[in-house]
C-alpha cells in the first residue's frame, strides 16, 4: 500500500503550492514549492518556484546573538516574503498552506518569523498553517533534490550534528553530538582566528584549510555512536591563543621542522572533526545495512567533508553519496515549504494556538506519515 | 491568570484600519506564552478596530521589557497588513 497524498487537494486542482518560512538561526529564508498530484518520483519532481535567503552576518570575531538575529528577521521578513512571491509569480489564492519552522532553533528568531506567518495566513482567508521540524526539512529536501530514497542521513550544521536513519515512519537518531554542534565548533574557531563571517565562517575555514599542510595532533573523541567536540575546540583555541596571543609562541611541526600556520590549524581541525563524522556514519551504515549516505545541513556544503565521506563509501558495495549545494544545504525556506507540504498532504494543519515555536524539537518526535516503507 | 493582581499595570491601545485587522493582530499575538509567567502577564483582545494589550507585572522594569517585545511584534504585523491585506488575488511586482 502506498500513502494517499491527494486526499486534501483543492477541488479541480492538479497541484499544490506551499510557502515556507525559515528563521531558526541567522538565515532568513522564504521559498515557494509546487507539487503536482500523485506520489513524488523521478518523473514527478517537486518544483522550486522561488528560494530567497538573507543572512545576518556579524563582524569578524563575533557570533550572532538571539536578540540581534530576531531584529534582522523582523526587518526583512515581509520584504523577503514579497520577493519570493514575485519570483514564484503566484498570488495569495494560489497558496495551499503556509509552512514555518516550529523548531529546533533559537527562540527569538523563530518567534519573529512565526508572527509574519500567522498574520499572513489570517489576512489571506485563513490559509492553513503547517509547523515543520527544521531537521525534517533538511532531510526531505535532500532526498527530493538528490533522489536518494532511503539513505543514512548525516545532518551537520551550526546547531545540529546527527546521524539519522529511517525506520518505521520515524527518522531515528543513531548518533549525535554530546555537546556542541560541528558548525558551532568551526564557527567559534573562526571567531578565535578573527576570520570573517562573510559569506560564512565555515566556508572561510574550508578555503584556509586547503592551504594547510601540517596535521597537528588533536584529541579524537568518538564515544560509541556519539561524538564530543567541545574538548577539541578548547584544545585548539588554547593553541591558537598561544601562537597569536600577547606573547606569540612559535609552534613547530615535528616532522618537517616548519612553523605551524593558521592554515594548518584549520586543516587539522577539519580533518579530525570530519574523520569522526565518517567513523560514526560508517558504523550507522553497517547497522542499518545501507549503502547510501545523504549529507545535509550547512556544513554539508564543505567539499572536503564530501570528499572524505566519498572515500569511505567507495569501499562499500554499490556505495553512493548524495549531497546538495549551498542553495539547499544551508538553511532555506524551500525545504520548510517542501517538508510542510508533504505533511499537509497527509493531513497536518496547525490551529493558530498550536503554532508556538519551541527551541527543542527532536527529529524523532515527528511521525513521518508520508512514508510507509 | 486574572485572579492574581500584580502591582504594576499598563494598557496599550493600537488603532487599526478595520476591526478584522485588530482581531488578526490579537490572535497573532495570543498564542506565544510569556517567558516569566510569575513576573508578568499579558492579555490581548480587540475592541472594534482597536487592539488592546493589558500588561501586569511585578516591576516597572519587567513591564517595560514586555511592552517593548510586544511592540516589536506589532510592527511586523502592521508591515504584513500594509503589504498584504486585501491583496490575496493579485500578483506582486
């Protein structure tokens, strides 16, 4: 039996259109997606009508704070919604549902965006609202874009680090970070080195890492299926402070005798963190007997991570890696529209009192009604 | 919540163009719980075309913070109304 996805189609219409609003961290995204009736497949793909994003960028050495991020979202949300509607060339009456990120994420930014969602839904003859789990948004968009049908999902971003596998209508967490997220670890190290946050701190670390040659010794902290990163960050932060602090101390590579550079630090940090991710992902593949890996989340756009994952997966029979580019990897509105629309098509709508956002919202809390495999 | 009376109170009245807009504003603001319910409470309602927000708090400091947050949200609501009210049947450009 396959899931009937068309019980809720508007009479006389052959498609659905959803507006998605995302604002759980420093990206504000609005997207419009279109599904034609019938199950999604290689021949019936979701259609991205627009995908607009505006990022709140802080000066080098500074992170984004909830209050300031919320202010950024409030300043831009209406303009970005308008831009997304213009680019999609749709009008309000075309929209089947308005989807918004209900969590997890930063409280104030989430709340500032849901206010716009609620107002717009009511203004336009009570368009149904659909609350979406941010992680589910990443997973479903990744599956749709890459065509991976049942992959092990590595979800790596500024706020999350999880290895996920689907089983019995839930995306189940196999392994995750025990403390900080991988993107948070990279971003904070970027702050230590005062690397610019434009376009993204992780991107700048990646570029510097390409020039690194010497691998320094860092702690390796896989704990079963989970991993810990705050100790590594503390260690390398200390090292960077010793090297570039008030009394700079030269650190020499033991093998070549050459001095260690900031590029070497970026390189070493990436190598050690990504090796840990590869290890737990490989173990998850063995557990669920899968040979597909889908990488989603902002850190997923890192090409070195994709390359290392590829080396691991190539050794497995029919192994395949799926990744998307920055349009879909980095937080965006379209993934919220897509996952929300799937949920809407299986009957989810949130009453207005049921649209309160929550900072903690685990991936496995969501019942995946639209899959039955 | 009405049974507890806190020492400080303030009423904010925001006039909208229509009663429908005021109702929408009240129901957009209502769902979100207040962060420190034992220190401050807010009640939203509409009266014809007016949005009425009633604040009660343990101190003037707390009330100021709460009012400031609500005003920020009202600004988003008003901007939404300005741009989108009555325009569900038109294309934007």
